[in-house]
C-alpha cells in the first residue's frame, strides 16, 4: 500500500476492531466471570454502553481536531497548557505501562496452561520477565518483521474468536445464561462493568489516524461507532458461549485461562489448544504493539510536550530511557499485582482520561457540534463506574485501592517539579 493512500472507512474500522479485540478479552474474561457469574454477557453489554458515551465525545472531537496526541490533544485544545495536561499526559503513558503488565500476565497463564508448566509465582514471574524482555529488545533494534505480521495476528485472533462463537452458540445451556437480577447480583455486575470497560479502550486509535482517513469529518465518527458495535457483538457472543457451555465453577477454576477452558465442551482439547495459541499470539502481539506505538508516543509527549515527527521504532533511539522505563515498570506491576488488580489499574487510569475527554466535548460542543447532555450523562456514568471500581478494590484488593488513590497525587507532585525544572510547554 502506498504511503499516500488514505484509509477507507472499513480499513479504519478494521484498525479499531483489531486494537480493541486484543489481549483484553483473553485476560479478563475469567476475572469478569468471577465477579458477576452468569451475568457476564450483561456486564459486557453494559460496559459497551458506557463506552458508547465516551465514543460519542471522541467522534465529535475527532472529526474536527486532527491530532496524533489522541485524547491529550483534545484536552489541550480545551484547557490549554497547564499542570493538568502534564498530569494527564503522564497518566496516559502510565495506562500503557500497566497494560503491558496485564498482557504479560495473561501470556504467562495461557502459556502455563498450554504447556502444563508448574503454576506458581516463580514460573509466572520468569515467563513475564522473558516476554517483556524479548519485545523490549525487538523494539530497541527496530524489528520491522515483527511489525509487518501485526496485521495477520489481528486476523488470526478475530478468526479464533468468531470460530469460538459460531461453533459454541449451538451447544449453549439456556438455563446457564439466564441473568440473575437480584440486587446483590446487579451490584456485582456493575463492579464487573468497571473492569470489563478496559476491553473497549481501543476505539480511540481512529482519532490518532484521522489525518490518514478518507473524508475524516464523515468517516471518523462512522468508524468509531461501527467498530464499537462490532466489538460489542463479539464480546457478548464470546461471554454467552463461555458461560453457556461450561459450568460456572469449572470456569472459575480456570479463570486465568477461562476462554481456552470454555472451548473444551464443544471443541474438546483441540479447542483448548486453539484458543490458548490464539491467546499467546494475541498477548504477545499486544505487548509488542503497546511498546512500539502507544507507550513510545505517550512517553515522548509527556516528556517533551510534543510528538515524534514519525511514529517509528527508531523514535525510541532519541528517548531510549522511555523504552527501558516502560518495560521495567510494566514488569514490576506484572510481578507484584494479580490479574484483577492490574486490570483494575488500567481501567482506573483510562476512566480519568475519559472524564476529561467528556469535559472537553462539553466545553467545545459549540465548535465541534454534538449534544452536551450526552457528555453530561457520559460523565456521570464514567464517574459512577470509577467510584464502583474503587469501592470494589477497597473490599477485595486493598493494595490496588491504595495504588489508585496515591497515583494521581504522586503524578501531580512529580509533574509540578518536572515542569518547573524543564520549562516544558505543551504545543496544541
């Protein structure tokens, strides 16, 4: 494809779908099932609805402001250069750091299950360290071959999930997927929504590519809505098949590799192996892509207040400490937090970013269009989800709770000193 060629609507949709259906569905399906049981499909659906309100703000802003800084670029348009932008820029980078730890942890669990390795903290830690180290080296030396196969990795993982849904839908036990609408079950479902929300985080990639999309004013909003709709269908379908084919107690026993275990009833061991391989490919791809793209750009933007002119692996050479910091911090979070805790931290950081995107749309609505009341509803929903997430972590994982509480004040203090020392200015 020639560099000058613009992305069509469906190419942009494919980009976002491939980003959203990454390692998240493989890593947090079991966590969601543990929290809300057979209400898992309902939780995925509600998480998608919450994501729609954020997507609305992205769509309205993205069709007007063409910026590769993503959400930080939008917020900068509304609030100008301030300590707030610096805090959010570092928080945005931090979300990529924790995402890497989530992907590494998922990779280790599926690898242990597939190859029947000892399931203990030492084995998990060694695998996490090796997979992060591997892609850190590849990113430093600019492994172009790995970048070229990303497209095919996306096709493979989507094909595996669609096969899982199409074949498994016929063997569902209807009574297993009947929602539990008791007050306690609905509360747990909302807790699950707060964590599963992170699996929809990829639609924003469309705004990062808006200058390369045909007729962005028209196609950016369309691509965002279409990709979100497609992913919701796949997620709810996967959750229905998983809950409907495997007794809940068996699914929870294998929560770290739940999707592979759920394929056994209708595909046997072949299904377990197929989904496990898909999970390994997907999580490895996610680590590579996150180091290569998002974390690189987010770090340079947080440090300098501007983006690399070209988003290539060689950009790490000018800011190579960002690669090392991202990889080392990702490994630290992988080693010291469980799967649920890591997923919660990713959700928390994204929720804060999305709150400001919604506020940005509310402020700029007269210029970019759209209804302010939708952003207000979205802001209420996102804030509620964030509070529920903190409450849940306080009850179940106090380490993650305190990390989330301390995170923003710590980054604010760091940004205050950093901005005074470097005199950095963010450029809109």
